[in-house]
């Protein structure tokens, strides 16, 4: 299952867009079983000998942490595991991961899981290499020093964090979310293996998929959209539109899982080349104040935002396109 086999119907989209040429950092590796090559990609990172594997308990229970650990160790690298990444991570969650990483003396970071695991991994990278506090990196390009190589391995089809240079971290005391972005924090390699998403519970499939579709829609009409981001938005939505319904009906449909995962990554790339919109802006304070999953909050708000935005004819045409 190759990228172009899933995007061949989009004949008017340049090959460089289909091939993720606008992803910051390195390359994207896609296909069933690709996760077993994680150790190979880790070993290719110059000077890397000890990987810090960041994940969560659910991903560990599904067996994915051990699978990735085995692959990395088979490539000759040591591995330290932190499997306590929290949903909607805060500065305290990052501090716990950072303590483990500092004590281990790692030189490579692997984020395995959903957006929360990858955000926690990126946040650790900021603080390990540049010091200070997460608030110091709120915004774009605040890291002055080089950062450790980062490998992103998503187990959900949702955030597109594997194709972004941002970590979204909440202040523990206020739950205000900070977007901390720097091109140096982007993944050197993003490994997209749709088999990893087969173990997602139905609810996780639904809320992460809704988030990914919202990414495609919001990047398609936001004020900072560009020709590049629009191409990714359109490609992402085209892949996920019918696949979302299919994967909700049959969680074992690997083709639908692959389309959702690839679509989520394209939507993440669209975010990196533009921005998001009001549904995400409104969702952040909702998840900060209430125990609501990010994708659920976005899904609740998105229809209202679409109705509001559609009062502008140009934006209404964008939704239709």
C-alpha cells in the first residue's frame, strides 16, 4: 500500500504535495508493517545511541510500545520508556517525562501514540536541549539551540502532529494552552503504519477522526490559507470523507484506516503551512475546563462555526470546493 495508490484519483495535485515535500524536518514513511522499521530509522540519526520512547498506558497495553522497543533494540540502540503521557498534557506532565529523560542521558526521542504523546515528546525536546520553561517557547521559533532527532509514530488518525513542528501544552495551574513551535522540533521521520490504528477503541476512532476532518476543513478556509495548504487540505478531505464512515462501521477495514491515517497526516501538513480556525480556538478553553476529549469538543463546535463562516460567500464556496 503506497501513498500514490491512495491518492491517484487526485490527478490535478502535484506529486510533490502527495509526497509530503512541505513537511518540516525529514521524510514520511507510510505502509502496513512500517513500524517494524522504526529501529532502522532511529539508527540512521547521526550520533544516536539511546532512545527515549514516549507513549501512554493504552498504547503500551495494546503491545505497541514493546513492538517499537524491540525494533529499536534490534538496531543496536538502548531504550528508556516513559509510558505515562496524559491526554491534553500540561506542564506538570512534561516535567515528569523530562525527569526520566534527563536521568537516562538520551540522545534521540520517539513519540508513539496520539497527539498527546507526540506533544509531550516534543516538549521534552525543547526543555532538554534549550532549557527554561515551556512558556519560554510559546509562539514560533523561540528555540536558539539545536534539538535532538525526533521520530514520530502515530497510533491514531487525528492530530497530524507527526507532520507539525508544534507542541500543544497546557499551563498546569490555569490549563491555558500554549502552542510552542519551532522547525527544529519537527520529526526527522514520521512513520505512518495503519496497522497501529486497528487497536483504537471505537470512541477514539470517532473523536480523533473528527479532529482530522476538522483540520482539513478549517485549513481550507482560514485567513492564512495558501495554494500549498489548500492542496493538502483538499487531498486530506478527499481521503477521509468516505473513509471515516467506513472505519466507524468496520474498525478492521485496513484500507479505510490507511486513508484516515494518511488524510490526517496531510491535514497536519496543511496546518503547518497555514493555520486553523474558530472551532479549534473555542475547543481549547472547553477542554481546559471540562473533561472533554479535544476531538469531541471540536466536533460539537464545528457545525456552528461552519454556519457562521458561511455567511461570507467566498468561505461558503471554500467549504463546497
